[in-house]
C-alpha cells in the first residue's frame, strides 16, 4: 500500500468515526428530549390533579348537611363579594347581614309550614289553630258589585294624578324586603340585591329534603353558617389590628424615662459622658 492509498484509508476511517459519533450524539439528544417530554407531562398531570377538587369527598352522615354544603359553595362567594363592597361603615354591613338572615328565615318558614301541611292530620291541626273547620264554607256577605252609585261616579283626576297615586299605592319591594328589620338602608338595598341572586338556590336546595330531621339540620346549620361567614368577612375587613404584647414589654415601658425628660445620672451625682465617647469603633 503506497502513501496515497494509506492517506485515503485514514481519511475514510476518520469520516466513519465522525459519522458514528454524530449519530450517537443525535440519538442521545433525541432520547433526552423524549425523556424531558415525559417528565413534563407527568408534572402537568400532577399539577392538574392537585388543582381539581376531590371528586369523591367524604359525605356527612346527614343528607341535609350534604345538600347544605353544596348550597354554601354556591351562595357564599356571591354574598362575600357584595358584603365586601360595603366599606363606608360597619353599620352598612350589620344591616346587610341582618337583612340576609331575616330573608332566609322568612323564605324557609313558609316552606316548612307547607311541608308539615302535606298530610290530612297536619291540615286539620293548622285549621284548628286559626279556628277554621275543614270543609266549612265561609260566611256569605251580600255585596253588590257595580251598583248604580258606582256607575254614576265621575273621576275628575288627571292622568298624571292617577299615575302618581298608583305609584304611591305600589309598595316598594325593598321596603317590603326590609320590613321588621332596622338598619342602614344601603345595607338593606345591597342585601335585597344579593338575596335575589341566591333565593332560588336556597329554596331549591331545601325542597330536595323531605325528611324532617334533614330539614331541621339544613335550616339550623344554614343560619349558623351564614352568621359565621359574616363574622369571618368582618374580621378580614378590620382596618386596625391590636399589636400583641407581653408583661416584660409593659414593665420595661413603665420603667423607661419619658421622652424629653431628665437624663439619669449614676450614683454620686456625676454626669454621663457624651454618647460619642462611649462608642467603640472596631477595626476590621
């Protein structure tokens, strides 16, 4: 083999080595990318699982509490949003919570009565309470409608006066909503708006229950939870928080000289040297 053939052979060998190395590098990069992709997918799946709520939460022993839990998840966020808008004074928030709780009580009380009156015995009991016998016809009252005198009446009011009187006769729904509850009108108006958003959910949830025990638990725990959540929202809106302290701090504070008072001198009456002379500078 001459020198040229040997040179060509060596060059071919070098090219083959470079080709093998390049192929190995490319395959390693592909494997690494594939591995990174798998790890990334695993991370995304884990994050998704953590973000998703528990699909199979542990149920409570009472169906009424389970239904109430679902209801609170729907209505509490809405009530919180509206409650937090009342920042002018705490009177507004007190009025808001009082009107919301009163509205829930007024809404569920007729439902409770209707549920109790679903059977014949209950109907008779309710009838006896108002001193009305079942099946008794009401006393007939002889009233002539559309008598001649009524037909002769001439209304001289203008259309504007008629419209004004009709508006006065129509009851303000907010006034009706807040009847029997004292408090700030802004809080009442906001409560009126909020309750219109959640009233349907409250009624639908309660009407799912027919067992008296479930109904009682649902009712009692709903009122209690509303009060507790309003307490929580109010504490979070507190603008001033009392700083914690301890006895050591209070004692030291009492013994410390007042600002601008006389400086303490050591025993013997000698005055302390200026502060600058007591400062030690450490050389590094």
